[in-house]
C-alpha cells in the first residue's frame, strides 16, 4: 500500500494571483527536504477566494484544509504535521464541513476543487461522461425533450429556455450545424465561467458533445476571452486529451456519431459577449451586432443553424442527462429550476463562488456567505447581473433570486454576478459610469446606444452639478426610454437599468428628494 500523501494546491487564476504557484513550489521543496513522499495535485479552486491559497491534504478521515497559505507558512505547516491533518493556525478542518461549502447545492460545480482538472480518469471516477454515455443511447429529439423538461434556462443573462433553442436548431434542416459556446465572460464581478474551464473543463466538453448530439451538429467552438490565459491553456489541453481518448472526433466512443471542437480566442471587446457579435468575430469580422431576424438558431455561424449557449448553461447539461430532468427540476422555484453559481465580489468580506438553488435571497448571500462588507461599514447597494444590472437597495435584498421575481423588480439575475457597495458609494457617479461604460464598449452600429450613452453621461454630469436639475432628470428618463426601445441589443437596451435604479432608489445622491423621482420605472 502506498504511503504517498496527496496535497492539493489550486491552479485557478485567483489562487495564482495571490501566490499559489509559489506555495506549490515551497511545498514541493519542503517535502523533498524532509524526505516526505507527496503527490502534488493542482486542482481547481473551491470558490472560497478569501482563503486562497487554500491547501488541502488527503487524510483517512477526508481532506483537511489550510488557508490562506503563504510560501513562508509552509515550513511551519510541515513542523505542525499538516501532512497528517494536524492543527495549525491556518487549519480549517474538514473541507467538506466548512459551512460555506456544506450549505451549497453544488450540481454544475460538483467536481470543482475535488478532481485534477486534466485527468480523464479522475473525471470519470467522479461521475464524468455518465450523461454523455446515456445521450449516446438516445435519439436527438429525446435528448432535447430531456433538457426541455428540466426547465434549464440560459445562464448567460437572457434566461431563454435551453430546450426551445435546441429544438429550433434540431428542426432546421441543414447539412452543417454548429455549437457555439459563449465564454466571453466580460461582466464585472463574474468569474464562474473561468473557474469552471480552469477547474473542470471536461464538464463543458461533455455538455457541448451532448448539445451536438441533440441537434445533429458536428462541430463546436468555444469563444474565449484573451484575458483568460490559464483557461485557454487548460481547455485546449483537455480537448486534446478528450480527442486522443475518443470522446471527440469522427466516431465518438465508437458510436458512429461525430463531434469535434476547438477554442477561438477573442480580443477583449465586451460587445462580443452579445451572441451575434460573437458570431461575427468567430467568422473573422469586426464584432458588430446583427439585426434579428434571422435568429442564430436558424441562420447563425457561417449562415448555418447554431446553438449558442454560455459555459454554465452547457456545463449544466451533463448532470441533467445523467440524473434525469426530474432530479434537476427538484431544485429552484417556479420557472427558475436548478441552481446558479452566484459570484460575490466588490466590497464583501468573503468573496467567491456560491452555487445555490434559485430562491436564495441576496441577504443570505451577502451575510450568511459574504460575511458583510470588507470595510466593516454598512452595505448600501448591490448590483446584480453585471454592469447592465440594476442597483438594489437593502429593502429588496430579501426577495427570492429567481427570474420572474427579479423581472417584477425591474432587475435581472443575469450571469449571477453580485457586486456589493458600502455606504460610502456615490450612486450618481455609478449611474454616470454605466453610461460611460456603454459609450466605450458600444459597437457603434445603432444610434441609441452609440450616441445615447454619450449624451446620458453628459446629462448625469449636469444633474450632479445642479445645472437645470429637474429638466435634466426628465431628459435622462426620456433618453433611457429611447435606449431601451430603440437599441439593437442588450448593451444599449439595458444600460438604463443601473441608471434608473440608482435614480429611483438613491435620489439623494443626485441632489433630489424622493418625491421628484417617485414612480420611476425601469421597464
């Protein structure tokens, strides 16, 4: 029996940014110095980013966690007997018993931090490819029906039912169809796509293969932002290994069915997160929004029927196939079934990734998981859903996070990004920033977005400077109506959400009494 002890150090970007590679080197050197037989596994992050670098040791009772570990801590850890899971100032106990992890519902992210991201054997030992193996025994329409019955909706922001999108592509006749994975994760405060690609890339690969089988597409592209070099490297290596093992190619696992895929790297334009701009970029053109119709499901990449889903949407498919639609539907509430990876960022004490079933509240995420503000000051505003999401005051934090509830609040859940602000924030400045952001990132194709965002920033400056404030507020609201109704895509169409929510809920920051903006509607 081997006496080799497994030690886990994350290879996640967030962990590397705070010194994980140096910690890994220090552990290797100290183990050699003390003649300890260890196997160092570079796993994905568990999502507890305030504890990075989080080091885990495999013991007979389970994995024991230590963190946050710095290279200088390593000799002391060895002296304290951390290879045997012994107590130390950085000791966190059994990883699975840490409340942050224990109280989550990890379905899509079940393997993150547990497996070696590039080990196919490890992936399969933890349930990997069970969904694909089942899909290979099913007809395309049966796969689509299973995904439809699960209630899975797009996790990229629009929340469109995945099964309906797939059904449209399946029923559109074409000699060639494509799967396009939108991994251009550009929203502020979001990192779930990156964490999954770096920590469990085979889940995405499996989801894309299943999507290909479902709609009879034989090729897929992952459109990945250039700012994610470790994700690019990990995913490309995982694709190579999957292909060598027969999971990708002209004859997937001897089934006679074909599916292959590749990574395409974008140059960092935010607008290319919009699905039709992404298609333009994939085709080698400038990222400009396409007018719809035709829908990409009918005429998409290279003019062919194309399924476009984001990373978490596709990565949610394997467990649906493996466990069944009813199992997945058991999580969540109403028409918001399953789970979402919420990402806590901004002025928050315990930032990181929390996978919970829909229905959890912002209050629970901010305080039970986030631990309140990092500054110690009261939290005042939270932006949900990225830079186009509404700013919500504390009076809205106990509402359940599900798509329909947030629509009623004139807000959106989007990609699950949650950015917190304490009571020092200037919400008028944040509203101006939203317009500035749109002006910088606009593709320029439509006037409401291209010109409206620039004029919007100017109007907010006048409001802040008390330059005909009452008239400027009316003008801002009219401008927002025009942007929402007339923009070609969500960039211009949703920039008013953060602007009007700031105006409605935090009027004092604009120099206004509440009565002046009573009844402001975002949608």
